[in-house]
C-alpha cells in the first residue's frame, strides 16, 4: 500500500483531471506512477500492470477488464453518496470475475452493479473485498480446491452469497440482502441479514447448506415459520451472540449467548423494510444491550472490522472542490480543493 503523502499527490493529480471530461486511472508500479487516459483507462492500466501493483480509479462509470487475473490492489473513490459528492462514485456496470492468478487481490471503494464471481474451482487465496457494493458473491465450485484466507468485509451485498469453493475465510461487517449457502469452515460475524421475513421460499432462509461455521454477532431479520426457518440443511455450526427475531431450533448446531425474540423495529436508530437504503441508520439504539463474543456491540459497528460511515476508502478523501469556470484578469484559474488523509 502507498503512504499517505504519495496518495495525496495522486489525489491532487486526480483533482486536476476533473477539469476535463476525460477520466484518468493511475497505475503505481515499482515506485513509478503512470497515468492512463483515453476511452479505456482502467483496462489499459490493468494490461500494463503486474501482480503487486496498485491501480487507483476515479469516480464515474468506467469501462473495465471484466476478469481480474492478477494480485493487484484496486482502489476506487467509493460508492456511498455521502462520501462521493465531490468525486462521484466509482461504478463498474456489469459483473466481475476473479481468476486463478489473483492471489492477494484487494478491491476497495467500488460499486459493481452486477455480481462478483470466482471462477469454478480456481484456488485464489488471500483476497480482500472491502467497502464495496455489489449484487452477489459466488465462489463457484465443489470445494476440492478451496479459496482460503479470503476476507469479505464492510460491504453492501444486495443478493446471495455462495461460498461453495471457499474455506478458512471470513465474512464480516457486511449488510447482506440474500442467503448464505454452501459454506464450510467460514467465520460469519457482525453482519446484518435483511432476509425477507415473510417469504416461504427456501432462498430467503438466511443459511442454506452451511456446515461447521462460527456464526456470531449478527443481526438476523428472518421471522417466518418459527425457528426451523432460520436455516436449512445446516449442521455442526456454532451460533453465538446473534440477534434473532424468534427462537431458533438447535438441530445438530450449538446456540449460545444469543438474543432471541427481539423486535427488529427496536434495534436500529432508523431502519425499515428488507432492503439496504442509504437513508437508513444502522447504528444500534442501545449498543450496550447487545454485546458480541468480543464484548463489542453486535452488528456492523462492532467486531474486528467496524464499518466506516460513508464507506470511505483508505485513499485520500475529497471533502470539498470548487473550480472556477473561467480565469481571472491575470489569466489564473481559481481552484480550491480540500482533501482528508485516511489511515484505515
């Protein structure tokens, strides 16, 4: 990762480019920064990159390489309206595929309008997806060559998560609209599951074919049909310190320290329905009443990776930009830019 000073230099470069219509992408490789423009700056930067390099994306909707097959650090301007008013969000329209040579890939600060998929049975280790927004996450495969040490954290995932070819990995501090399926040996902690509580469909059950996982400190909306409808075909999991709207059936699983029969309407400062909304406030009304296994609050503001309001990525954050539309009498253009350094 780059130092704050180097990132600020890049931020100033990016701000200069906003004077013009053309988008620019920066590739940092072996201490050298190269700027790419034209019709496909992200694709051109990707083609010129090698594993270990860093690519910085500007705001706006970008053409992009739909398959990532290198272990890059790719950081966008963010997706949340509250933190991208100056830059615009970084948006990739469509799906993104991750392929077998992408060990150590880091994705941050990007909205992907489709889903993220790991190629079938490709072993891709030590991937981090952080502070992004996307529709679905799929580790395709049967677990014979599982992806390990992957960390999926602080994201908004509007749909389903299929972990069929992942193991020894973590799904933490996310807002998830769909079902977790085909998971084995996964840590699932401090998430909010917005599963439709009134649907009879199996795909709205929060956990389906999930085995030998540690499921802790989550907030789980599902309340249809009694305790049996929290999960299906799930065995040997430990459910600890989760908020449930009902009393789950144990089956072969272990339940300990959970908060059962909680009215979701009393949990959050401002939340309604079963879909993510930028206008909602997912802070807890009374954090001290719902403590997780580590003593911090359950949900996305507790645990190892408390979510950052506005989902601001770690690169310098534009707080203010004012660029005059014309030069003054001295031929000078007035530019005012305020940038805040980030350290996490």
